[in-house]
C-alpha cells in the first residue's frame, strides 16, 4: 500500500533543525570542532506495524515513528523489514524513527532523506539498494545514535551524499556492502558532519570494486586518542564471506581526504 501525507508546514523543531543544517553546508577543510546541535523533540508518536511505502514526497511533521507487531522486534537480525520503503525518486522529510526501528529505511532507487533522525538505530538506519549506476541517494541534515553496527548500508549502485548530518555512539557511519551477491562500484561523499564518540569508523569501502570516499568538514568530538578511523579499505566479495581489511587512512585514490578535512575536540 502506498501511503501519502499531504505536505504541511514543518514543526518549529523541524525548521530549527533545517536552519542549523543549512547554515552548516560548507565545503573545504574542517572548521574547529564544537558541540553538535541539539536533537529535535518529537511532535507526537505513531506505531507502525506494516512497512509504509512512499512513492513521492512524504512529510512526517517531525513525528516519531516506531515499530510494533512484526516490526517491533528491535533486534539486530538480518532480513528485517523497514519502517519506510522508498521508491525511486521518493523524498522523506521531517521524520524521527524511535525504538524499535526495525530495519529503518530502504531506498530502492534514488531518494532524498531530509531532516530524518534515528533515536536508536535497529539493524541499520537506512539501506540504499538502487541498481542503476546513475542512482543518487541524498541525506541532508538529521542524525543517528545508538547504532551497534552500521548507520548507512550501501548495497546498491550509484552515489551517496551525506551532508549536515550528526552521528553518535555508533559502529560505522557508511559501509559499502562487503559481501553482497551482486557488487557495484560505489561513490560516497561525506561533508560537514558532526561525529561523537564512541565509534569505530566513518566510511568502509571496497577498493577492488573501485569504490571512492570523499570526506570534507568532519568534526569529531570526544575522541582525543583518534580511535575512530575516517576511512577503511576492504577487499569485497560476492560470495558472502567476511571481507578482508587492507588498509585505512587517506591514499588519494580510494580514501580521498587530508588531515585538514578533519578536526577534533
């Protein structure tokens, strides 16, 4: 079933969050790290027992959506259904995903996630599954926390842009699928993002498939020992085996950033 919500004027919290994100859209090196903006307050809550299909614009009015029934497991098992499933070209905006969040959001083609927040990431916050090399996935504003593994799972083809986002208490911010049965070349751009420890890595890519990750304006908080790896390179496979890590750090080819693109406090 395709669910549509008429476009409405965003709640005050949504406007504030969007203003913060818009003000932060800059390019070039990282500015000195400072505290990340505050998280928004939900404008009510709505249980979701069956995946909401979205084929166009969907404005959630900054309401909290959380899983119930078959979507209410709250575990980390693979193969869960998402709260939202976006068709090619869909736009999801002003949404808070509460707990349990099941498998978050699935984008089946190009999509835009604008001012979307995950209070407690389930299996993954969002998975990008388009099969076209021209697919573009755009994440603007918003944030995610309490992700024991991945925030964004990049299974499909194309390009993922993450801008003005914030993440805290996480495993990996973006992971290019290391062992999907069908593999693609993937392009990842992460710009103007606030990262709060603990965390493991920002981006993981498969160099053998030609993946690239570009990092700009990254502000890392609470990680004075620099344990969070900005970019990790793997040798991916299509057999389902655990991929091998082959290196990390900027190399000018796959992991594209310099020390000036990342700041710490």
